[in-house]
């Protein structure tokens, strides 16, 4: 069995015992940063969207999930409360001009402005907001023209979104692909707009742009992955040190091949994933070790489970909660370390950028953290999921 973990984990564990007899996931993960955490929770209905730009909620059964937001660092807050707690960025907008055209205007207090162009991209004015490349932002915007207001990563880049007056006032949740979000005119004219708010949304959010590969929300707070193509790609990366992966959801009654619940793999010696084998046993890949080595003992086919893979650089363990009982399914020496550059997929494994080993599951939640979990902590956390 693994050791007792770090001091932060123990403090949280003892605090949990004092306030109700155990520790939950949030208490256990306290002190970790957004980059060190992943928590995709389908029991929540305010953070999963039918489009990758986060306009239409996927909150009813049968609706596709193109964007599932990670709440790992939100401390139990709703999306609205998490965004409300973030610094307001609309006041950081700066006007600029390319070539010769009508100058842009922007009021940093009210968010009202205008941009123009006479040709693209040679002659245009713009308003640019400095952002963190790869981060997600919620922009609440209103555009005064049917011709639209493309928001680009650069003055000449492909538009991330193009709000227009036909949509009225809209909130988008978008990923930045550079160090700027640039508001430009959508045609050879002048376009007015108001940025009511611009705020960062912390997390390693997950997306799927291909409609046929999007999981679908089901009744009961789960997302259904079809085992053929469905998967979501996160920005969460494993580290070479301590790691924990936790899955809550169903396991198929029949498995013709190994199915990866979540994780990634670099080269053959850089694995970090949790799955189920054809005999219905939990299995995993860690570093150079494969599912033939890291394998559990309990048949979970057709069951709803909570499963965890955890390791600390010296020991790898698999934990299981099934029908109210917990077991340590595997514990042995760790051979090598996982990839730290290939992000996790959910409902599949991300093998050097390619999805594979798809899982046919109804997932309630996927969680991961840069921290080792003890068996005692798992018993407490799993009972509360």
C-alpha cells in the first residue's frame, strides 16, 4: 500500500474527519493549482455545451457535448460564481491599425467601441486584448452589425468566433490560440460593439469538434461515450511524479478489446491511462508497464464503479469501489514515468495525438491530480462521489 501522502493531503484528511467522518475530493485536492487538476463532472448542468464556443448548454438527455469544462480548481463553485470571482479584463483592450483606414475606438470603462476595414487584412483597425495562449475566456459581447465582428488570434488569423447583431448579446467560452484576442470588422465597413465582460475561466477544459465523435448527455447526470469514436480532448498533462486518475461510471457488459477510460501515452515507455480489459478487470499503463502487468482481480463488467489509478514514482496501485465495498486491486513497483507532453483524452486514450481504445461507457465524472492517493483516502472519496 502507498504511504500517507503529503502534508496538505493529510491536513485535509484530518479536517474531513473532524467535519463528518472523511475527506472528499475537493478537500483532498486543496492546495493544487488549476494546471495540476482535472475534474469533469457530468452531474453538473451549468458547464457542458453543445458547441465548442460554449453558447448552448448540453443539459438535456440526448444533447451532444462538444465542450465539457473542467471545474477542478473551482473549489465547488458553479461556473457563474467561478467567473464572477475572476478579474475583469475588458479594461485591457488596446486600439490598433493596419495600413490606412478609419481608426478604432474603445472605452476601457464601458467596453463600447468600433472597428473598421477597407480591405482585409491590409487596411483595418482593431481592438486587441492581451491573454494567455491556450487559456479559456468567457466574453460577454454585443455587436451592432449583421456583418459581424470576427474575434481572431491575430489581425490576419482565422476567426475563433464571429458574433453579429443577429445573435443579440451573447456569452462565448473560447480558447485563445495566441497571446491576444483581436476584434476586427467582418466586412469593409465600420462595426460597433460593446464588450460587457471578458474574464478567464480556469481549467483544463475538454472539447470535441467532430459531431460524430461527441458524447451525449443522458438522464441521471452522465455522458454516454459510444466505444467507437466518442472522446473529448483535454489540456491536462501528467507529471513525472505523483499522479492519481479517478473514474466514476459504468463498464460495458461485453469487452472485445481493452477500453481506456481516460489518459494518454507517448512512446511505448511513457504511458498514463486507466482502463478495463477483456475480462472486465481494471487495468492501466504507467511508464513502460502495460495492462498485462497493471491489472486488477475483480470482474466489473456491466457494473457502475469508482476506480482509481495512483502512483508516486515507486509504487503503482489500482483501487475499486463496487456495490458499496472497496478493494485494493493491485499494488506493485513502478517501472518508469509517464509522458508529460501528451494531454489526456476522456472516453479513450490519447496515443501521441491519436484517439484509440475507445470506451463504451456512461461516465459520471473523470478526475485527475498531480498527487498520490492512499487507500484510506480513496475509500472516503469514492463513497462521496
